[in-house]
C-alpha cells in the first residue's frame, strides 16, 4: 500500500482491539487500517509519503492483529512486513499512529502528528517537536562545524583585518 497524497477522513467507531471478520473489513475507525487475521496470506507493506489522514474516533493509522470473539489473537504473526512513514499529516481522536503487530521500530522519518505517538516509532536521530513535526534531534552541546557556508567565509575574510574573533557554525533549521 502506497499513499502519496490526498485526504482520508475516517468517521467510524474507533477501536483499539479489532475483532476478526473474514470478509477483510475489520472495523478500527482508522483512516488507514491494516489488520492481520486468520485469513491473511501475504506480506503487506505500508508506505506513506504524503497526504492528510485523520480519524474522528480512532487512529489516523492502525496496524494490528485481529482477535476472535473470545478476545484471543487469530494468528501469532502479523502479515505486515514493512511500515514506513516519511511525510503527511496525521490526526486521530485516540492518537496519530498505533502499530501493535509489526515489530519494527523507528519507521517514522517525517510528517506532522497530532495526538499520542509512541516515541519508539520515531527513527533514531529524529524527535517529535512541540508542534507535532518530526525534526532532527538537536545537538547544541556539540554543534557540527564541518560545513562552512561560503558567504560566511567571505564575510570573515573581509572583516579579519578588524582584529575581531569570529566563530563559524553550521546553521540548523527545521
């Protein structure tokens, strides 16, 4: 499954545990729901690079293993082999993303998220900013000085005759 753009708004009842229906329509209330059940027979990959995904009652994205009427998982292993989120806007009443069957970590490298988001989903070296955007982790204690902007170097050369000392640092922005 590849989502590159568009708008998906879910309005169904939100569920954090999904009951199996062998017709392939387990109800989670998510804008995108990938649920493994006893009838699932192939690997599924989910890649999101853009779009607006929201749920009025559940998660924007839900992945998990369905349970039977007794509450027992219908299978021991998910059929989801890849989850990758590199962009898009995600909002859900319950949370942005819920992934319980797929055991990969750090599969989010970009995007804007509203609501709860498990930190283990975020790729190493990135963090969720206060405004819900995935950004590079700040490392102000050890700033990267390896890349010097050419304009900054020219300014330094021009004013070097003034007897002042300057420190050139790579500017970071998100």
